C-alpha cells in the first residue's frame, strides 16, 4: 500500500472516530488547507530567499516548517478523499498539461513566463 | 516506487529541464502553493456546503477542482523536495500529535474544539 | 485626515521605530497579509454559513474575528504604502471595471457568473 | 465622508444591484478575500525581494499588482460591512496591542521576534 493511500485511510479514521465528518465538506476543508498554508507562509515571511533555503538547518524553525507541511498534507489528503480525487494522478495530468504549455525551449530560464502562468 | 516519490522526481526533472531551480526557493514555492490554494478557494467560494459536497458531479466545476488539486500537489511535493522533507512521514507525525491533543472522548462532535485548533 | 491615511502613517512609524523597514518588501508583506487572512479563515472554517453570519454575536469568536480583520488591514495598508498605491482609488477603479464586466442584467442572481470571475 | 466609508457603500450597492447579497456570508467573503490575496502572491512569487520592491516601475506587473490590491480591498471592505466592523478602528486597536507586545527596545531589528508573532 502506498504511503499516501495509508495516510488517507488513517486521516479518514481519525475524523470518523471524532465524529468530525459532518464538518468535512470540501468547502470547509479547502478553508482549513488555506489556513495551514497561511501558517507555513508565516514561518517564512521575514526570511531572505537564502535564509529560507537553509531553514531546515535552523533548530527552531526547521521542525516548525516540517510540522506545517505535515498539517498541509493532512488536509490536502482529506480533501482529496472527500472529493474522490487521486492526488498523484491529478498532479501527473496537470504536469502533462504544463509540459505542453511551457515547452523546454520557450520556458528556459524565463521568470516572466512563469509569472504569466 | 511509491506514487509520491515518482511524482517528486518528475516535478524535479520538469524544473531542471526549464532551468527553474533558481526560482524554487522554499519562500517562493510556499507563495506559489498559497496562490494555487487561492485558486481552489475561488472555485468553491460561492457554493453552499451542499453544493461543494457535490462539486465533482458538476461537468464544468469538477475537472477544474481536480486540476487545482493537481497544481497544489505539484507545488507541495516540489517544496518538500527542496526542503528534504518526507511529506507522508511529516503528516503521520503531526497526526500522532493531534491524536494526543484531541482525544476521541474530548473532541467528539465538537466544532469549538476544532476551531480552537 | 481620512482614517486610512492616518492609519497608514501610524503603521509606517510603528515599523520605522522598530527598524523593521528592512523586512518590509512587497514580497514579504504580501506573505504576511496572506498569513493573516489564513488566520481569519481558521476562525470561520468549521462554521456553517448561518453561524458565520452570526459570528459577531459570539462572545469568544467575535473579538477574534475583529482582531484578525485588524491584522489584515494593518498589513494591507502597509503593503499599499510601500508600493505607493492608494487602496481606495485602486478599489474604485476595479469596481468600475467589474461594473462593465458584470452588468446588472447579466449578473443578476447568478452564482455561476461569480464563480467564473 | 471618508474614502473607506464611501467605498463601503458603493460596494454594498454593487452587490445589492446584482442580487449577490445571498452569496455574501462572512464565510464566503473570507474565501473570496483569500482567493484575491492568492492572486496577489502569484504576481510576486518568482520575483527577488529587490524586484518586488521595484514592481510598480514595471509597465506590465505594476498595474496588475495595483488591480489585485483593489480586489483585496473590495472584499475586505465588503466583509467588514457584513460583519459590522470598522476596519480602521480594528486596526488601530490591534496596533495598540502589538505596541505592548513588541516594545521598541525589544523588537529593534529582530526578525526572530517578528517570526514568533
């Protein structure tokens, strides 16, 4: 069983055990996901790009960033479960789309292209 | 190879091929992740909870929501790769923490508990 | 002096007094703004639409929502100051645009139109 | 009449004319606000801090950033109207709180203090 399938099942059981399924509409879960991403941003907001690149070496910030990514993953996996979406498949499909839109030649080194995404 | 590991590698190659690694600091990727989550919110914002629960049956909205989840997953996986974090492991660790904080007994049916998270 | 101009000046002084101007790039402030909006979402995420409409009558949640709106306003005003943008003017201009795109006749009662925004 | 009060009234009329009040619960408006902040982040995400500081000099990006700030302001003002909150007052109150928590002496030049916010 892949890691993500096992996680999905464990998060589902976690919610069921607490009778939280009633709160877990896609709308509410998307808000919760955004809230967790907001906490992640808060950890990185005052860092320079260079400091952010070394954040995992920071004894205090590193574990906090890891914990925030854990929270984001939990809500993303739960949202996908509720919607019946396979996240990895959806990502591969989107990546294929992006490959057609941003060919290696055109996109090479271009931040403007990226910004226009 | 698990789905997420393969996806991580494919997204990394995608960025390398386009010489985008220079833009992929944790700070920038966290912003990109938040931007994609914002697009997801935009798809769900005017729906009632009930409409959001049925969104995947909507011919127009369903594929858009799936594509947004794909985008969110791509940036989350890329961010984790750059930080050297195992997403599934981080999520399981956070879930264990939450299990201690929200015991089944105390949290049962309580939205207030959840809100206090 | 209008309320927003006075607030802008006070926030600027607040930052200068603490030597925080070095951290207040548009990029960082946009992240901080998003982080505060994330905290606002967290207060509302498990509420039903009806509960959210009555949130200011809740003794505990009401003041928290107000405080989050205060934080959002502080960072928005600071960001606009750093960018040299007049927020109210920018909003009026955008509203005029939207008025052309969503005429009263076409947009009447239409959530789909809104979703497509 | 202060700029923000006039804007608030104009946004309210805009929504009433289109029969959009039914969609404008605090929950939905907070999501819309977050969606617009996400679009703002998307404009800035690949820029260096220095590029972000000069973004208003960019012919293409400048007007887009201004338009996003306009959108953010519209939804923030609308949300405050629906909740019955005076944004400027709420911000001044929050600023007074922050002044007590971050005294000029303790907070001077400290990013870590800020991060801990």
